[in-house]
C-alpha cells in the first residue's frame, strides 16, 4: 500500500504534541528523488529543557511501577512494529534510502530489541554474592539512572532508537530523544507508537531538530546518562563534555575503519559474498561497513578479478525495488564526502583505481530520480604501508581499498589493527588456527568468521574499542549504562562480624 505524504511534524513533550518554542522548520528529503517528504518544526534548546523537565517530573512515578508493568507498554509497541513491518519498512527506505529489504530489516531489528527488553522484565535481576561471613547475605541490586538522553543516527532510524530506549524504559528511566534530522518521519512514527501505547506523560519525549538540540541534551545536567550512536567526531565531543562529571555518564557507539581479512585458506565464494555484503550493503553507510579488504597473495589476483567484476555490476537503483542492491547515499553531505575521499585516491601515486562509479551513467539512475544522491562503488588497490588518508579515515560510503599481504595471518591482523578504530571486522578462512588467532588478536568489539562484518543481533553486545566506542556497548549491554548498581549486605545475626578479620570490638578507655 502506498504511503501518504505526512503533514507538518512537531515534538512530543510531556504527553502532548507541540510545535515548540521556535518558528524555524526543516524538511525530510527522499534521497532517491529529492522529493520533500515532510516539513518538521525545528527544536530549540528551550524545547529540550522542557522535555527534560517533563522526564524528570515523571521519573519517580515511572520507577515505582514494577518491571512487568513498565514492560506492558513496550509489548504494545512490539505488536504494532510486527503488524506494520512492511509499511514502516517502506518509510525507512523512503527517508534514508537503503533498499527495501534493509528497510524492513530495520523494523524487524527494532521489534527484536523491544521483545528482548520487555521479556527481560520477567527474568531474574541482580546477583546473589557469597559473603565471607556466614551470617551475612549479600547481593547486587540495580536502580535506574534517572533521565536518559538518546541521540540516534539516520542509517538505522527505527532500530537504533529502540536499542537505546526499550531497555532504558523497562529499567525505570525516562527518556528524551533527539533523532537524526535526516529521518524525522521515522521519529514521528516511533513517537506515535509510544503515545498510542498510552505511556504515562513525560516518560517518553521527542524533540526533532539539529545538533543544537542534541547539544542541549548533552549540556543539561539533569540528564543522568547520554546514549549516543553516530560519528566518532561528535561522539568524542559528547564523551569529553560528560566524562568526569559526577553523577553523569555517557555511552557512545561511534565509527569504524573496518576490514575483511581473506587468507590463503579462504573459500573464495564465501570471501566474495562476505566482502560485497560488508562493503556495499546500505551503500556502505553502516558503522560496521568494510572499507578495507586485506587479501593473501596466494588468492589476491583471483579475488581482485572477481570482486572488481561484482563491484562493476552490483545493482544500484530504486531502493523500493526488490531487484536493487544499493540505493542512494543519504544526503548531499554524504555525496560530497564520498567524492572528496575518492579524489584523494585518484590524485595519489600510491593507489590504483580499479572501479570508479562515482558518477553513474544516466541509464543507471531511476526514471524521475535525477535529483537523488546517486553513486556507485569506488574500489582501489594500495600497499599496506601507505600514508593515504582514505586508507585510515572513515568514509561512510561504498569506498573500498584492496590490500595484498604476504606471510601468516599475523601480518593480516597487524594491518587490520593499524587504525585508530576498533569496531567490526571479519576473517574468511578454512583453517581454524587462523580463525582462532584472529579471534584472540584482532582489536575489535565485533568480530566474525566466514561471514560479512555486518549483521548484528540484539542479544549480543554492540560496540567497539579504541576510538570506536566509550562506555558499555549498546544493544543488550546498554543496561550497564542506564542503571546504577548497589551492593546490598544484610546481617542476620545479633552480633556484628566483619570481613577480612577486621575486629568489631569497640574499645574504650575503661577497658
């Protein structure tokens, strides 16, 4: 069923829809056609302050509910996400440009996370910990942080918000959410779902807008925890502002410069399939996308020939078509960045361009979509010891380096680790010793064997090391970021006995 163009969107604050304090608006644009999808009220720092006030006022009453009562609101959202998967998947595709199976998968991943969070309400919480003293009971309890600020990206505009918010809410926190300005329609739908579920006023709040609104979330000391997913540049600023401030916490999942290692023992079909999926799915616009393919010299020429052939032929087109593999880039800024990094490679003596589809032929662009943000794959080969910036910096597009290596898997892992990032990576090999070496030495938060380096599942932690992440990982592990732990010890005796043999005798001058 075709979706109707929505009306002007606003914010959801304290249980009410509002245009906010400002008069400025911005547009949601279909990256495939350049068509305006919606006009949206641009949130101000004052709107954020009102949202935080609403969240702060609602938190105590929300926390007083049982886990199970809080989860009931999420179950309503879960069923709506499942019932409307195809419809909402089309909205995702229209607003952020990824092809339709990815649009649907974004919604599926969202309801998987809601299911995980809501079902966790009926599972055991806390840990019983043995005490040194037999008469003592000791255990761990969790309590909510309070107000959680969520700042989410455009490339997973439904899934990642629920990564942040589903667990936060079930754990007893209230939420202020600033979605990406590129995907406000998705933000509107997520907010409508919470409103339809009847979530109490102020428990969930949405402020649409740009970086000034996100910065207001970070700057407000009443926001106890900030959950951020996005670029390393912005994430590090968030971390710097909040790091070391008593009573506040930031959990940031940021970018990567990810690799797929193909050893001399690789199955070539798996290697090629994994490389194409890792490099070009979502048009390379995943934080876990691979921008480097590190291939052993014994199979390099075969791999290069076949990968280049696939990159030349991979289907770019209408993201709503089931026949499309790559849709457009998200916006004009992404196109400019992609072109800038490609030009660095073209102008370098270190690199050889193998595929250059930055400017697509006219027949590759869908009819009526000349104003879209269309590009194809860009592939080059380069030596591992290059100082070429695109080999080390995240491009966030279908921009891929091929690197030949000699020797053992140790050399491949050395090349992979030679970056400031450490988010995701994969190895393709039929030798379990190579797989185990990679597992033990690759500096990554997410590692895959004989698979693409994309495809996270919500029941696993999601986050990186080095400059790719700070704080606990996202997805399942976000519970660590949005709760405080208390070690509770109860004495069951009439006497006081201390651990470590510490004397409990009270001595006075009369003794």
